[in-house]
């Protein structure tokens, strides 16, 4: 049964909404949530406090995106490279993911937010995997907006795993060489089932894609905003959509 949706907040004024072409609202936005640690350092705080603030920012961003009619937000929450950080920070992040989902699960259901998780999940703790599965199952009938969390995710690793799975199917006779196409490769990626992102937003002003959705962003519009992720607001989201609508989408032509 489809979950009932309870809408409690309006993020945009009528004047702001008139700036938009609602026939060209992006369906899928990918976000690199960069700047949490710098935000914390500037305030003399522990890095994990920046990540908590970043989690709250993600919550508000997803709600604002749903109000605009955006269908999917994919957020880069933890990369394959993030294991190089201190054990204290990694442990804090893993606890954050669990606590965040436990705290937000009911609200996500009420607001029509459906959770999905992509990445190499084998390295995550059993307790976190349990919470992720429970939240995905709890929100599976929500259809207002999809929130895709990229956990232990790397674009190169995702492509590597896709080709390993394809090779397994090839050896089992399920796939023939002549059948291999871009569409088939996409089917084996973590992101299968979702449209490629229309926009990639990077917070913090850094001009990198950081191994995120390498296959999927081939024709995405890249919007870099010079704001640390915890300071990202619905105005930044609106400006990213407006910038997207101001560009001519050529699709490689």
C-alpha cells in the first residue's frame, strides 16, 4: 500500500517558484556533500559534529527537492577512499548513519521519502546493514522522492563490480559478447533502476568529481557551489536548478 504523505513545510516563495520552468525540472540530482570537516574546524568543533550538521542539511535538501518535483537525490555519504580517515572519525560516521536512519525513518515514511543504498556494502557492520535494510523495507511504498545513499561507494569500484557480475553471467551462458552494450552495462551498476543524474552538485567549491557516479554522470550538468555543505540551503538548490535550466542540453552533439 502506498504510504500517506504528510507535508509540513513550504521552502519556496511564490516569487521564487515563478523563476522556474516546471516543464524542465531535473528528475535526478546527485550531490557531493563536501565541506563538513572544514565547517567544523572553522568553529573549533570535532569533525563528526560537522557530519551531523551535514546530515541535517541533507534532510532539508531532500524535502526541498521533493517540493520542486525532483524525483531522486543521490548523496555521496561515504566513499571507498574515506576508509583512510582516522578510526575515530570512521566510527563516528558509522554511528551517525545508524542513528540518523533510526531517527528519520518514521518521518521519511510520513513524507514519502523512499530510501535506497548503493555501494560495496560488504564492509559495513552487521548492525548498520540491519538498519539500512529495515529503513529500505519500511519506506518501500513511499513514492514522493527517492533518497539514494552512496555508502562505501566509488565509481571505479562500482564499474569493477559490475564487470565481475557480468563476467559471472557470461561464464554461466546468461550473457553473450554480442549482447554487451551501454544499456546492459548500466543494468549491472549499483544505480540501475534510476535515470542518470541531470545535475551533479558539488558543495565547497572544489572542482572535482571525486570518483562519484563516473559512468552515470557522462552527460550531467555539473554545478559547483562555493558553500560548505552544512551551510547549503534550499536557495542553493533552487540556484542549481535555475543554472541547469539556463544551459543548453546537447547530449553530446
